[in-house]
C-alpha cells in the first residue's frame, strides 16, 4: 500500500455541498482534497437537474412550433432532430464542467478523479481513473456521496436493460413508444418531453395516483393536463414481468384493477426512486453507521457517528434537491466556524418542471391533516389570473393553506405557468412570518402571474367571529411551523 498523504480537509463526492465546501475551505487556506469518481460537480450539472431541464426546454420549443398557428404564426413542416437536442445538452454540460474546473483551480482544491473506499477511520484508498492508487487521510472528512436510480425487483426488468434518466438524456433517436415506470417527478418530466418530441408515451404507476407525495387534487390536475397532450396513464398497475430489450421491443405484464394485461413498447424508462451510494465503500471501517434504508445516520448538524466526519446531501437523507444540498454546505460551514445552525425546521420549496410546472412550499392538505393542524384552504383557478388571458396558459390552479384560528400561512401549491417564481413570493412571506392579508392586500404588478396571489388570498374563508374579533396581528417570530426534513425523494 502506498504511503498516506495527509490533508486538513478530505471530501468524497463533488455534488453541490461537497464542491462548495471544498472551494470555501481551500480558499481559506486549508489543504483540501476532493475525490470524485466520475461527475465533476456532481449529478446536477452532468446528468440530472440542468441537463434534464435543457432537454425539457427543447421539447417546449418543439411544442410551441407545433402550435404556432394558434398564436398567429404560419410555419411549414417541422421535425425534431434528437441528435441536435442531445448536442445542445452536451454543449451546456461541457460548459458547466469547464466552469467547475476553473473554480477548483482558483480555490486551490486538489481534484482527484478516482473511486474511494475507506480502509480505516478517516483513511481513504483511491483507485485512480488513470491507473494506480493513492492513500489519503484527513483531519476532517466530509461525505457527499449522492444517490442513484433504483431498479425495482421486477422479473425480467434488469435483463431488459431499461433506461434511467441518465440514458434517457443521451438518446439521439426518438423512441416509438416509451413506457415510463413511475409517476413521480422525473418520470413525468421526461414523459412529457418525449411526448412533445413525438413519442407515444405510457406512464405506469403502482400507486392509486401519480405524484404520491401530493394532494389528490394536484395529482389529478397534472394527470388531466398531460393526458390532453396524449400521454396514457395506468395507475394502480403493478408491474409483474418485463420481456424483450429496451431500444428494440419490450413487453410489460401488469396486474390492474380489472385483471392482468400487457402493453408493448419500444423503450422502457425506470423512474421509481433513488438509492444512496453508500454500499461497499468501507463506511463500517470509518465508523460511519447507516440507517435501515442505507442512508448515513446524521444529527441535526450533519455529524455522523464517527468523530470528525460529516455527511451532506442525499446520502445523509436530506431532501433530494440541489438547493437543499447547498444549504447542507451552509450548515456545515457555519458549525465548523462555531455556529449553531441545523437542519431542524427548514422551509424547503420544490418544483416539478412539467409544462405547466408544479411548485410547493410548506404543508400540503394531507400533511396538515396527518399532523392535526386545522387549516383554511383557498383556491384560485389559473384562468382567473389575467396574465393567462394574454398567454393562453390558463391550465392549473393555486392553493393556499392558512391557519384555522389565525392568519398564518402554512403552505402553498400551484400548478400553472411560472409556478416556481410565484411560489418564491409566498415562501418569502412565510419566512418573514407575514399574515396572509399582507399578500392579499399587496399592490402586485399587473399583468403578472404573481398578481393572482391577491385574489387567491381573498378567497381564504373568514375566521369565526369569536376568533376574528380583536385578533392580534401576527409577529414575524410567529411564523408558520416549517415542514421538517425527511427523506423526501422527489428526484423520481
């Protein structure tokens, strides 16, 4: 074994939290090494968030071209060139990688490309991608290992060589009929994109409705919108067996409410959840314990069971979003500097980038009921927002949850154009502890999508008179309870 090389800061995995910590610590003069197996910068700029949104945008352009006549533009025959779609995505990824390499160099971080495995506490053996091994030790060690797509145990599925989101974003041809296993966020985003490119698409969801984390009214609205674009849905459909090979011909046998049936397709995409990248890397030798699902056990400060070892991002069970991983970095950075920041009571927003998108922050109706929190619910169809009269984007609705006994905002959800931007307004109000009348009565620019927040909050049912009389305005410190961290896996 080679002689150990010592670093003050040793990081395994270059996702959002890992790379931000590396650049910060190295830039502060600490000797820092980053070990990355393959994706420089993590999955987000390479195979997940940015590449998928890149191709989703290409699909939206294709959709607009196909419907140009509705907006007064006459166009000739149009065709989708999937090789060009992929090239545009690859160009963006190459640019992102170059930017990351520049940051590594500028910060002074040593980027080591290879596969790391712990052989002792705070000791990592790295099998280098270009050959050879190195033995690294660190005063402080940080794990940012990420997750990978789970392949469910369905007879014949693995042998069929199914697509995951990685392979789906690398296709240079259009599948004739794409079968999507999983009605979650990644599955629906890619289902709509490939339908707009021109594929037949069938989504198979074992649960009673798609988007299992969302309230049924949101799931029903998204399914209605996507169905109008020609996507076929099969819910409460349990996959039993797959035969054939993806890219050629596949057959899927299902158990449904009406009995067994089979569907035929050209390709099959698996989008049924994620698994942490924690197996077979020697974490037990490092003294790092896992929970029953394979995620690293951490406390609210993201410290593991091993002294001087932290875990960040998805491998630590944090909600699987880049913006949460970036916040994990902030928690670790501030605690290393003597602060006391934690994962407790974070208010975490998220979006699904279908068209129209879904955005949500805070509690859903289902979660409020489960926690015994009484709420008043306000709804507004997007067609009531005047901006949609100019764009034709009247699909969807907004929904807000307000305390049943006071004016606190507990949650907000929206299916509609620019949902993520509108949600950010409500999230800001929730962080500030503003009572909902502040948004109801705000002067919001016309005509914008956010302008709909006024009539939405005007629809909040009034408090009972005995509660409303003499009510004390809400102080910023009395903000609505924030949804606690959980292993929220919305990547699929």
